[in-house]
């Protein structure tokens, strides 16, 4: 065993980057039959990405969203509309989504500027992250004309792969869209009934 000594906490923290430590082990160990845990992707991120500067994730995402959409427009040569809008269903305005950008009624863009580890995970798996699946479905639930959603990932801290997108087509999610639309309508009927009971 080697012992590495540090007199400066910043240098100590820097030396831990990209290493499996006792704190990180719980984020790496996988149970049989499950996929990689976030610690795996953090190890990669710490070796190739610029270290985070402490900016809050939500603020960083909002700050980089326009850059991500501009990059999408440049890469695809599509004319995107970034107007501040809310789309609602024709038959129920309480079922809505706020697109980050769109190309007419048939294509939409949702930008994700995640932590470097989550960015790398999405790129390696080429799968919509679990926490955004429902958001993806909502685009198709709200807009019956939508054919394609471009889920755009952007992280300028990763110089080798700062941008990519995952394309979701309606036919790949239609079964869930139908199921969730029926569920949303049922929930809204119940909400309306309770609101009416409480206000009349």
C-alpha cells in the first residue's frame, strides 16, 4: 500500500478525481443483472471532463440550453423556432408541454445539459435517461402531429464529445403514449370532480 500525503485540501480533492474511493464504491457495485451505476460514469467524467465549478445544475442547464439548441440547428441545418410557448392538447388544455424548440408541428427539440457523468452515460448507452422518459412521452401525448423528438445533450466540459442527440420516433413510444394519455385524462377527471366538490 502507498500513502499519499497532502497539505492542501484542494490538491487532495484533485488527487481523488477518477479514483474508486470508499465513498464511491456504493455507486459502483452492481447487483447481478443490473446495469452500470453512476459511479462508473463519474470515473470516466473525472478523467476526461473539465472539473465542475460549483454552479448549480439547474442554473447551468438553463444557461446552456440556448447553446445546445444553436448547436442542434448548426449540426442538422434545421430552422428551429425557440419561441417561448406551451403546447396543449386540442381536447384538453390541462395536458401540456413546453418545448425547448421545434421545427413546425412534426419535430421538437428538448435540450439536456447534464452533469458530465450523466452526459457520458447517455452517450455510451444511447438511451433516453430514465428520469426523462416521461417527459419524452409527454411531447407525443400533447402533440398528435409530432413525429420526432430530438433529445439534445450538450456539455462543453467534455471536449471530445460535447454534443450529441438521441432521436425518438412516435412509432417507438406510441403504446406508452396511448397508455399515459388515458391515465392523464382519468387523473384530470378526478381532479375536476374534487375541485368541484370543494368549491361548490
